[in-house]
């Protein structure tokens, strides 16, 4: 178990350091479920926070991250799709390790959400994985004051089976960057995929074991 945690931290270290000055939230696990009405993430644990109130990297069970997207506007849940802006996006702390107890970020998707099929199979027998990416905006609480912020998120699933998305799929990990300064677009956040996919692979192997 210690080795799994170490590998997870190493896989996330570089992407977390990439956007110093903003606040970076990493979430792990949970389930993405949905239909043409939209996608919903539940049960995902907030596991790493970097830059909160100017601090360094904090790890552990720190809270939860949940969201819902707008409705499907084009494409297919199986082969790739676009969802409308809107929905909800909430990051909630649990009071551990200096993270506030309560809602840290409460917002919405500020642009269409992209649901893309991974270019390579991610599991046995040609299993399919997906990447969700989008811009977000909303209210941020630093433990003292509220501010209006912008951000971006990328979420990477574990395998959905060889037939692709069939109503729900396990989430591997995700990365969300918010801040009052310049925030990377979802396409830039996509460069974090190597570390996140690595973490997803570690988790998948652990679950299979």
C-alpha cells in the first residue's frame, strides 16, 4: 500500500508543480454516470491540494469533488461527445491538514465540456477509456474571504470495457486548477495526462489484485 501511495505522489508531482501561483486540486476515484441529459461525478475523493493560501502540497483524505455537466449537444457517449456549458462543479474540504471544512469552490462549467475517447486502449481486451475536459468559473473560499475565479479541469476514467461507455464508468483521477491569475486551458491541462493515466493504471492494477 505504501508503494501505491508513493507512486501516486510521484505521478502527480510534476503536473502539480506546473502551475505555481494558482491552486491545484487532485481527485481520485468515484463514478462517472450519465446519459444524454449530462454526466455526473460522485464518490470522488480530494487527495492532493497544492497552493492553497500560498502553501505547498497537502495530501491525504481532504474532501470531495463532484460535478454535473449540461446536456449532450453533439456526438455519442460511446464514441465521444460535447456537453453544454452549465451544470455544477463543487469542491468541498473536510477540515484535514489545513484545508477548510466546507465548500471551497462552487461553480459551473463556463464552456462546452469535451468527452473524448482515449487514443489507445487502456485495459485488457481493448477496453476503452475517456477523458473529460472543460473550463469552470465560480466562487472560491480561501478560509477567510470569497472571490470569483476561473479554472479548468481534466478527468480521466478507468476502463469502460471493450464496448465503451454503458451508463457509468470508474474514474481514475482528475486535476483541477483554479486561481485569479492566468489559468491553463483544458487543452494545456491535457498535457497532464501522462501522470494521471499513470496513476489510473496503478489504481487499476491494485483493484485487480
